[in-house]
C-alpha cells in the first residue's frame, strides 16, 4: 500500500512545466521517420478534436493552448496536462484521453500538441 501512495504522490507532483520540458526532450530524441509518425498521429487526433469541439459558427479567434501527453509503450495516451483554459482546449484535451498517437521508442514518452491561435 505504501508504494501506491508514493506513486500517487509522484504523479501529483509532476507539474506542467516539468512535463513540457520532458516532451521537448522526448520529441527531440526522435529519428525523422518516428518524428513524422508522431506529428501525423497528433494531427489526426487533434484535428478530430477540433472538428468535434469547435462551436458552430466557429469563433474568429481562439486562444493558444498546449496539451502535453504521456504515452505508454503502445502509444496510448495515459495522462494529459494542459496550458490554456478555454472550452475548446479542455474539450481537445479530453479527446486525447485513451487514444493511440504513435508507437514511441520508449515509455513513458511525452509529446505536446500545440495550437498557436491566430496571429
């Protein structure tokens, strides 16, 4: 039981800035083919999220946001962290839960889905 409490505390203690740095490092370690597969997977799931989450009519502007994903060895999203608190950002984050993005070279693997908004 003690190990479970320690694991839970470690998971709670991981903040957005820490996991964003992990995502930057993990993404930077990928070979070009794996990087392209990651981008394809993020684009597919994120694009589905935008199609599902944007209100109709779509707003003229949308605030920037980032969702950091933790992937398991099969590429399934097991945890997310978000920077940005708009309704669309929350909806897209929820849409990543449990999806498979791409099979990473190691687990856990962190990746980030970033939406920059309009200039």
